[in-house]
């Protein structure tokens, strides 16, 4: 495991970078209509990264003036999207350093009991955090919430298996418990191991979106992510494409692009957004393609071994190496070198069952 370090405190940037302004224009004005729920999602995520990293955003925020003025009407008509709307409103006000609409919205959400309609603990944690930003406590949804989240995070073995749903739930639990890096989430050693396990299979898979979130979550928990992971993310971010011929943005990789940049600011050495689509083109984000699937190759190798499979990496490594393509072998070797807990991770990833088998 990496050494314990101080928490990631956002650095206030004195000037707005051109890349941030360009991205604000892309998300606020060019990709979608303000009445599209995906506009809400994209802009909530973009503003959240800007606010969480402490950037000066005055020039970019001017693009949201009209939306901010109508946000009370919008949340009354679209209460099902209250978390997106609250997030956007609160980030705009916090970045500007002024505004009281957010407090009105939070109190209206409380009066309407919207958070009580959330069945997911994770969504309740998000609602609780948003409302707490304006001093409103959600005691009616808080019973046992943190304890259940911490029990979930501490089940390390489940996080060694590729499962994107619970992996993203893990990272977001850290985001909410740490209030996006502003306080110690007090993770147990088991929860930190869970983060590292997810990071390992995300690194093998070359899942930049998930790996970025893991690096941010580790930093918020006071740990330094492996430098091999951060170096790979930097190179991956530089290779994003923006095809000017594309007009459909529904299935592009904007979130991955944002998360890579967020990881660079929080866990790396970047002071702000390091990349943005060029002006004058449709703002589409295309993730670089690798052309091979090392995690799938690794899983297929293990599955094909049946009863010959063991949980001992030192025993299994030669046999697995013979099955993998050179590119996949290189990626697995990089993952192995990146973390001291790789062998422990592999023991769970191998899925060697301890359940007795009935003889035929």
C-alpha cells in the first residue's frame, strides 16, 4: 500500500484557464439543450469537478446565468431531477461566492421530502451531502447510512472481481464520506484495500474512467495512487480525439475525459484542465482505442484451467503468461509491478472456491 499523506485540499486557481472556458462552452451551450436530462447530468458533473478542484470560474459561469435564473421553476416541474439541479445551483453559487437560491431549493426539497423517495443508500448519501451544503440536516434518511456504506466498502474480496456497478458505488461512497476531499473519510484498511483491488483490475482492463475515480477516491482518503496508474492516465488523456464529423454525442466518452482530467488535478500534478476540444468543431469526446482486452484474456485463461486453477500467483503466472498475447502480458505485468498487494488481489480474482465438490 502507498504511504499515508495529507488530504487533498482544493487549490484555488487565480485565473480561469482557456481549456476550462472551452469546456464550459461545450457543455453549457453546444452539446445539448438545457431541457435535456443529459444536459443536467453533464453540466452537474463538469461544475462539480470545477468546484471540487477550487478553480476560478468567473468567465465560464457567465454561460449559466440564464439557467440559474430559471432553476426554481425547473425544479418545481422536474422534481425527479432534484439532485442534478441542486448540484448545479450550489456549485454555481459556491464558485461565485454569492447567491441564496440554493438555500431556497434545499429547504423546498426538504419540505417536499424528495430524499425520502430514494431507495438507494448511495443516492441518499448524495442528497444528504447536497442539503448539508446549506445547513439542512437529513436526520430522517440518516439512520444507519454510514454504517451500511462502511460495511459494504470493507468487503474486500468482492472488489477483486470485475463488477463496475459496485466499483462505482465504492468510489462515490468515498466522495460523499470525504465531502469531495474536504474531510477525512476515515476509511478502514479493508476499505483502502477495496479501492486498490478495483484499481488493479481497472488498470488491467485499461478502464480510464473507473481508474480515474479510484485515483481521486484514494487521494481523498489520504493515499497516493500508484504512479504507474497516474502516468498511464496522463498518456491516455493526451490521446483523446474530437472528430469534427460526428454530430451525435449520446454515446461518446465525455465522462471518461472529465474523470481523467479530475484525476490529473487531484492526484497528479495538473493545475487545471489540460485538454479540451478545439473551437469550431462539434464537441465530441472519443476515447483512444487499444485494440486488445487484457482483462478478458486473463479471465479466459483462468476459466479455461478449471480444476488446475490455484490462488497462488507465483504458481499460476507461467501458465497464464503462455495464454496471453504480448500486449495483454505487458499490461498485466505493469499491474503486478504497480501494487504490493497484487498477489492478494489475484488470490481473490482467481475465484478458487473453497466449497467441497461432490465426487461423480
